[in-house]
C-alpha cells in the first residue's frame, strides 16, 4: 500500500487514477495504481527503469488501455477515450523521444498542431508567435526543424503541445539529454504555466530537479505507488536515496 508522506489533504483533484492495472503477455507491469493529481499543481512521478511510469502515461493519455481500473478526468470516466479525443478534453502529453515534423519549419510545426486543436483560442499565427517567444525560439521561426539541436527540439515539442491549450500537461522525461541552461529555462516555463493555472505531471529521473520543481512526488516501483508525498520527505527517504542516489 502506498504511503502518504507529508502531504496536506488535496482540495481539488483534476485527475484520479483508480486501481489501474496493465499486463503484457502475462507480465504485470501495473499492479493497481492509485493516485490523485491536484489541480494547478506540479506532480513528479519517479522510479527505476521498468517500474511502469511510461505505461501509466500511455494509459492516462489513451495510447494504451488498462486491463482494469479507471481514469477519471474532471469527474468523468475517460478510460476508453482515444488519444485525440482526450487531447480535445485537454489531456496533452509529450514523449521521451520528440515527435516534431523535421521537414517543416519551426512555425509550421505549431500551425499543424493548431489545425487539430479544439481548444485553440484566437488567431493561430499570433498564438504560434507568442509560444515561440515563450520558449525562446522566435528567432528560428522560418528554420527547418531538422536543423534544431536536441534541446531546441524539446522546446519546440513543448510549444506544440501548448497550442492545444491543455488543462493537464503530461511530460515524459522533459529534462533528459538537454543542457543545464535549457533545463533552467524549461523550469521557468513550467512555473509560469503553473502560475496561470495549468496542472502538470512529469516523469523524470533527475531527482534533485524534481524535488526543486514539484509540489508533490509519487514513487513508482514494481508497478505500484510506494510513496506519495512532499518533495523534502520523499528525497530524504532512505529507500529513495538507495535507488536514486546510491545510498548517499
């Protein structure tokens, strides 16, 4: 059973993950995940490789279906919805490997997403320019996406998903493989979005970064939530230290 570690009672849950189980060929990857995501907060999900974190994201975002359990978003059961329908509801995700259109320009990458977005507000061109300024890519607006660095590609994908005007943003390892300067920049972006009311959930292996950014952290091991609590409590737990910090 998961331990609640130092968290106050949640005032408002935007996403409720209820006893979610998933198996592949007889292998139980998720063994009963229960997790409440508080609206307007940043929640980190950590755990060793193979713990089931990305599978959980796949199920929340509709790319896979659970064998058992429910995903409740804004009070509605969305467990059976396909990814594009969930995106229209405001559930948007990124992936470990960026999915930008490398043969299109930076601006065109955003406009493609705008054409598929039900939640897009206002003029698409103006919104694209605004978001590219937000992620500091406005100087590359007419460059082909194939010329971007890995970190810039991450920022472009970040801007892409924001074209959907998400209600909850699921980020799968957003800091992996990018330089410290861009990590700081990304963290500033996330805090700004949170201040505007966006709910953010992220999977990340960089424990100090997660502790610095998140309001709460859930620890996934062997397909279950082992702990869920305040960052300072989670980081100082001896079991977490053993897995992520080598016991130091």
